[in-house]
């Protein structure tokens, strides 16, 4: 075994600069170029606005589609409305999971929570619209 004396190993030749080691001239040059020591240099990651707000956009579209359908079909039977509500619900959930990008949401954010539980939010909206339609919009013929 070697003796472990602090120095380079035999046959070791220094190849040049050590990566990550800076001196004062490098720091002064980087600050004159507009760079800060607190910033990470490199490519920035940005996501399109529609992708960040995709859950809210689809939930609002689902709410509008179901509400319009409830108003237009207020004289039809409940079975027709239920089938249409299920179709809109499944289309909303399927399109969300096909178009989403889960990397654009920060950990612990409300959008991350909505990303994880989108199916439940869509189901609750469909159920609430159907309940409001049943209670206030449906026209029932009386004899």
C-alpha cells in the first residue's frame, strides 16, 4: 500500500485548469457580461400558456358544453342527458390525459394537485351540472 503522503501520485502530470475553479478575473469578466453568480447558465425551459392552463381550459369547456346541452335538451328524458354527460366527461378526461405535460407544474402547487386529480374534478363538474339541470332546468310535463 502507498504511504498516503499528500501530493500527486507518481507519474501524474497536471493537465491544465481545474473545472469549476475560478479566480477574480473570471468573476469580474462574467459580471461585466451581465451574468450573475446566482443564475444557472444554459437553456431555459418554457412551456406554452395553453399547456400550463390546460386543466382549467378543459374544465371550463366541459362546464359550458354540459350547461348548453342541459338548456337545449331540457324536454328530453334523463337517460339521453345522462348519456351525453358521460360522453362529454369521457371526452374531457381523454383529451386532458392525451394533451397534458405534467413537467410544467411545480411540486405542491394547485395546478399539480389538479393535474393529479383531474378526473375527479371533471366528474364533480359533470355531476353538479346534471344536478342543477335536474333541479332547475328540466321541464316536466304535468298531467
